[in-house]
C-alpha cells in the first residue's frame, strides 16, 4: 500500500515537474503562438465569436488584442444591426484571416478595407462575420442565418486552401443529384467541452498564457484534423512538428508552381460558393470570392484559386491579391507572420485591402449595389436589375 | 521504414511485445527476427530481398565450406529452399511488377547449387580457398553491379572522350539497394574469419540469416563481426528491465541527434553548398561546420538508435562513434569515427595488404589504398574517392612526421601538454573540415571553390568579422551547443551514456540531473524537430 502511494506520488510529481519543465523549455527555446479562441455555439448550428470577449494573442513576433462586440463581430463597439444612412455595407465571411488574427483591429483587413474604400469616396461600413476555423460551409450557414439582418450591399467570401478539408469535415451540406442540400446537422466541434472549460478561471489563465498548453493543443487539434480528413497535412514553417504531425495551416515545401498534390475543390466546394452567390443576390448584394494565398517563403506564394477549375477562377468576381503580393514581396519585409499561425501582417492586410478596394471600385464590371468610387456615376446609369 | 517514422514505431511496438512473449524459445525468437527483418527490408522495396537473400545464401554455404568441411547436402537444400521461398514471396507481393523475381530466385538458386557442387568436388586447401573466392565474387559483384556500374561506366566514357574517343555504352538505370554496402561487408567478414580459422561456422540457416538481416543494423550499420554478434543469436536473451530502459534512452538520444541536430542543420548546409563559388566566407564557414555536425548527428544518431533497439531486444551491438571531434590526429580520428568500418578495413584490407610490416613506403601505400577504397565504399563518386585519398594522405603524413608518437608522449595535464594537444586538436579539426568539404560537395571543382573561400575567410579574418551577423550562425549555435556541452561531459566522465548513468545512479542529485536531461531530449524532439524530415545520409551508401 505504501509502495503504491509512493509510486502514485512520484508519478504525479514527475508529471507536474515535466509540465513545468516543458513550459520553461518552450519559453526559452521555442516560444509558441498563444492564440486563444473565444467562440460559442450559435442557434444556427455553427460557431460564432463570443460576444463581449476580449483576449490577447501573442507570438514571438507580435501581439494583438481581439475585441468582440455585442453582435459577436470583431469590429467597432456600438455596431448596430441597422445600417447607418448613406452607408454601404460590406459583410465579410471568412476565417481567422478575415478576422485579422495576429493584428490589432486597426491593422486588420477589415479596418484597412474600410479605410481604402473611404479613400475611394465610398462611405462603407465593414461588418465582419468571420470566425476563426470557418470553412465555406460554415460561412454559408452564417450568411443564411445572419446575412439578411445586416442587409449587405456587398458580400465577400474568403477562400483559402484549407476550405475543402474544412467543408468535408463540417458535413453541413452535401451535393445530391447536382443540388446542394443541407444535412440538417450542426457543426460545433468541442463546443460543450470548451464551454465548460472556459468557465474555469484556471483554464482561462492557462489557455491565455501557457506556451505548453498552446503547443500541446495545436498538436492535438492537428492530429484530430488529420484523422478526420484522412490525409497527411504538411508541416507549416514556424510551427514545430514531429513525426509528421503538422499544424492546421497547410503549407507546401515545394515551389508553388510545382505543387499539385493538393486535391482540387470538389463539387461540394463549388456548390457552396454558388449557393453563397445565389443567397447574396437574393439579398440584393454583390458577391465576391477573395483568395488568401499560401505562404511558401517571403517571396513565394501560391493562390488558393489553383484548387478551383480554370473557368471559375477566371470569373470577374473572384479576386486574388497574388499578383500584388508577388510584386511587393521582398526578402526584408513580411507579408505573413512567420512565427505564429501565418496570418497576414499589417503590411499584408494593407496590400490585400488595396487590391480588393480597387477591384470593388475600379472594376470594369458594371457596378450595381456599391454605387460609389471613381466610376460610380457612369456605372450607376447602366446598373442591371436583378 | 525510417526509425523516426510512426510506421516503424508501430512495427517495433508490436514486434517487441511478441518477441519477449517468446523469451523462453530463443530459436523461435530468431525466426521472428528473421521474418521481421525481411519484412522491414522488403518495406523499402521487395526486390531488394533477392539480393540480401543471395548474399546470405552464398555466405552461409561458403562459411561451411571455408571451414574445411563439405557443406551437408541437407543443410544446403534447406538454405536454397529458404532463398527460393523468399524470392517467391517477394514476387507475389506485387506480382504484376515483380513476377520476374520468382524465376530469378530459382535461377540464382540453381546457379549457387551448381557452383557449390563444383567447389565441393575440389579437394585440399584449394577447396577452402574456392569457397572464399565464391563469397568474395558474389558480394563484391553485388556491390560492383548495384553500386558502381554507373559510376565506372560514366568515368570510363569520360576518360575516353577526353582523349577524343567517343564510346557508346548501354544506359542502364540501376537502383542502389539500401544497406547493400553494410550487409555485404558483414557477410564477407563471416566467411573470411572462418577461412582464417578465427571462428567456426554455423549450420543453422535461420540463426545466420537473422544475424545478416537483423533490422536494427541492417540499413546503416554498425557493420558487425560474426564472432561478436552471431553467438548472441545462438543463446537465450535474458529480459532485463534495465536493459530495456537504457536501450530506449539510447534510442531517444540517437533520435535527438538525427531529428533535432542533423535535420535542422541540413538547410544551412544546403544553402552554403548550393553554389559554393558565389557563397561568402561566413556562410561557407558555417556551412562546412554545420555539415560536420549534420553528418555526425545523422550517422551517429542512427548508430545509437540501432544500438538502442538491439539492446531492447537483448543484443549488444558494437560502438560505432566515440567522440570523433575530440581527435587530435588522423589515426585517432579513425579510431573514433565509424569504428565498425575502419576496423573492418584494417582487418580485411590494410593488414592483408601488409599493414605496417613491409617498411615505410609499403605502409604508406597500404594506408592510401585502404583509405581510397574506404572513400569509394561511401559512394560512387570522385568526391568520395578524393575524400578517402585526402585522409590517406594525412594519415601517411602524420606517420612520416611521427606526430602521434611525439604528441601522445606529452602529458596532457601539463601546460605544455595542454598547448600542444590543443594545437593538435585545432589542426585536426581544420583537416577534418577540409575532408568533409569534399564529402559534401557535388563535384571536385565545387569542393575546391568552397575550400578556397573558407581558407580565404580564415586567413583574411573576414569570417570572424561577419559571422556574428549571419542568421545561420545563430541557428548553428542553437542546435550544436547543447550537443557540444553533452559531449564535453561524456569526455570528462569517460562514459557515452551519461544520461543513463545519472538516471540509474543511487544519488538523488544525479537522478534529478538525469531526469532533466531526459526531459530536455523529449521536449526537443517534440518541439524542435526539423520542419521537413531529411533522409539519413548513410542510407545512400
């Protein structure tokens, strides 16, 4: 009995000591990205940002504060459902890129897009419905549930190479006889567990400050995602990995133009994008798909649109900043953070915002809802009806 | 299967449990080792099984013959049956692509049977010698065809074209079977030792085949001697918990050297050697230094993993590396680096050539020849030959100047001793780095370009001024310094398994230190392993 007690005590002691050791080790030799995520389950069956949440993200390169307003959006406090007079609404649907992870709000794509639009004489309000971890399926579900409340004039759907895997895993929609149908399921991964844990102050302290927790959580999440998608993800630079387990952002180590081993977008992915476009039109909003390229090095990127069929990516409302990224890329400055979760830096967000703003306002496509900008007068006269 | 892959860990976990369940039946354990090792080897490419099978078959029979006896027909038939069955299994794994393995194994089996029958008809010492020649021809023939055919053909064509003569040769793409340089040397040493009457052969094919194919050391050594390892297959292995613990620890340490040190240094080396002519002195210097530790981490890491795995199964493999970068002279270096190869070359090449018994000139010749062939063993490329020749030359030079004799006569504890040994170490380190440059460079031209930049940087002092600002210098220091620290402790405590020594020590303080060492290794493996796994360098040999 005494032996069992001694062994148990030793085991517990060693475990605690081991965790402390790992914490110190990581802080000294491999600082992790501390990226807590505050999401809750929504009534429409997918995650949403926890209203009122305020939390800090910290990596070896940067730190940022995330404020979520009462509507569950990352945006200015006091945002209302009702559209201000004389203002056009651009509603963003995306994941952590559109949410502006690893940057303060003022440096996020949403804020910079608003600035760029205003500089182009477009009085706009940006409504950011992006939620970290979302794929196209979750964005569509959110658009259907919340989009009409905001009366968007423009809908921007983010596209990234993680979307096909996320859409498959979410199992919110399927394609049946060529038509997109809802499965009727919810997708709230680990929601209950997270909810219970978030109520514990000790957990909140650890999740927001512990490097060991961040590293182990990242590895666990990636392993589970690997198992759920049945594929091996490639390691991401800046995120240490072992035994082939990688983090959640897939990055190729091959030159971008040589990499063809990612599966192309499936019928489900294309149907989701089409459905989102249709829902937007029904809300009388213009619809755009915005590419978030993948990082390979400071001067090499690959477009997420490579996963789409040629005809699809050639569409006028499919916007990619990749040409601009490649033009501005420089070995001395970063478009993506390299030691965190590979999100866009303020410089990267600015480039993206400039590109999207200029395409929204200068596009030769006949402008409809966004009747502002340099060519608005000429275009408005020829606006087609829906 | 790489040792640092999930599939191997799963394989070993199952193998380990099953193996020790059979602890009372060591012959059955040998059979399990044989099947497990052939499975392990066939996982790389099932076609390779025919080659290892052939080498095993020929040396098993030749060993019996080289001892002076006539190999019993029943035993020969049994061995042939094993070989042909192996060929059949390899063929059936992927019949559409590999159907030819069945007739090949049958044909080769028939050929071996025919040759062995004819050798058996000889009498007297000629018969013993014939068996030895049979083994030599088979094993060196395998090496010659699968490793050196392309190299010699290309060199042959190049030599003639430099004389203005164009020669057309058949272009045959031959895959280099992984581990062939190791197991052919291992089987050769068995037959040679029997011929020299230094050991007795075994008449149990399973024991011998398990010894040849033993998966922990099959792919990249150590190159074991039969008189050391084979007896371990012919006796029960005792389960000892301490043995399993120390083996697991040794495996982890090897894994750390491979995945944390070697693989993280690889990009630095690649960057420096991508275009040596245009690299700056600082990058070249760091690149050469990084390669020295990359190859050490890679190779000694693999050796430690092999020894650790073997120990967990109750076997003790020979030590292959003994702090080689502490060497002060070339001969000391070769007593510490790839010990299994250097002793093999000494015993089966250098000494048969005459060693140092034929006067100074013959000794230098023998040194050069041994090192040239040692270089060639590493790879079918002139850079490896040059590396071998370089080491042969410095060995000879040190012998001419009697440096070893004078240096080791000076007491290390004295001030003069510290200065002399320190200087000797610096010089040897420089020479080692020069040698590694040939080893790593893609061509002789690239090697000389790299060495020129390296030397210029040292002589002009440029490297000392700029190296501190180089990002790669910081990365190099980050990964290498912990290893250097541990190695200094190993040298100081005269033990290579200091972590195990501490963990198993009766002193609580030592155990606490050992726990911290272990946690450091585990944390490094979890969080500092390289982003992209690199192949083991010595798998190419």
